[in-house]
C-alpha cells in the first residue's frame, strides 16, 4: 500500500497539535520526519516486510522522542487539581501558560519516551503541582 508524504505529515502534525503545541510551528521537524518515515516505509515494503511491520518502522522514525509530552503532563495536573478554578475551555490555555512557567522544572530531568514510568516523573509531578499552586496563590486566581 503506497503512502504519500502528506500522510506522514498529517499524522505528525496532528500529534504536535494535540500533545506538543510548543513544536507546532517547527516545519523543519515535520518535513524531515515525514520524508524519513516515507523513505523507511517504502524501503521496508521493497524489502518484503508486511504493511504492519513497515508502518511500525515508519512510526518509529515519525514519532521518535515524542512519546512523553510536557504539555500533556501539565494539562493532566491542571485538569486533576485546578479544574474547579476555571471553565473547561480555559484548561488548555491555562496549561500552556503553566507550561512556560514549568519549563525550567522539566529541564532538570532527562526526559525520555518512558519518563512517565519513572520515580523522577513522580518528583517532577509534585514540583509542577507545587509551582502551579504557588502561582495560583500569588495571582489570586
């Protein structure tokens, strides 16, 4: 099954829109990853791999290091702990604002695709929650 480069571009852009809003405008990332994923898929198909296996290889390239989302982490914390302070439609914009505030906290850790399953994630989660609580208290939200 032939896949056009736009297929990969659309899938990656969708992930960035939903989980990595800080990377949405990184056209170089989207272009490079989309082209590489298509090349890998086409090569795997030509080598005799099944469609499923070829898609697996292409996805590995397309989504490499994009399994742990800073934004989703902050949004999860905001949704669980601060949703009573704002309307539902304010959660994502507020989370984007808090992502900017919390970026230095993320920078202290070595983030990987499986970071959410580590002890350090629990520590980071508490640090982010505390930072947001402090911001809310100072801002009298």
